[in-house]
């Protein structure tokens, strides 16, 4: 099975620009939601529970995930002042 990493073109709108079937590296996923390029990498290290039930694929030294999985992770992210989403 062959996987391709698609680079998101700059200027796309945040979550609307994420396509469910495409694969994004953690850096490209962070750029797609207009966050710091290390956002998903740091989130994976600090809060690995947000990535439960998310398929992370390793292609060489690059970790990729599907656009639909990016949306799953973003739904689990706790906003400041909100009660925890995951119990």
C-alpha cells in the first residue's frame, strides 16, 4: 500500500480546507488550522489521550494522519476554562 503526503497550499481557510481523505504530516496539519508548525507535535507529546482511536502512520521519519482524524483530535482539545472532554 502506498501513501502520499499532500502539502496544503498556503492561504487555505482553517478547518474548511482540511480534506478528509488526504494525509497530512503533523506540521502540515498544524499549518492547515493556522497554528504554530509544532502544534500537533507538541499536542501529541503532552496529551497523547487526544490521539486515541486516531490512525497515525509513519512514512520514513514523518508521522501522518488523515484529515478526518485531524477533526477528531480538534474536537477533543480542551479549551481554557472548559471542563475536560476525556474522562
